[in-house]
């Protein structure tokens, strides 16, 4: 599978892996999100946290929005999941 933004995606994954290596398993999603925000800053990765995006249905904008965990580089959506 070819990634659209291969180099940028690799940078994001490397930051995620660093957070996972340091924190490990078992924390809440909010803990990983805060740590990842700091890691993005340390690495100079451009991001917006908890950004609200419009939802379209048949070319109509719905009243409800979709809040994503991170938008990196203005074009890559990152959703965190913890279990």
C-alpha cells in the first residue's frame, strides 16, 4: 500500500512509538494525547489538537462536527485509541 504522505507519516509514527516506549501500556487516552503533543513539539511536527471538522452529507454541511484528536501538517488526521 502506498502512503500519500510517506515521510510525514513516518515522522508521526516515530513520535507515537517514542511515546509508547516511554509510557508503555495501560494509560488513558488523555495521557497519551498530552505526551504526544509534547513529543510533536519536541520534533517540530506541526499539529492542531482536538480540531473540529465539518461533516458533509450529500454536499450539505451538517450541524454536527467531527472533533479529531490531532491534525498534523494540516492534512493528516490522527485518532488515538487506548485500551
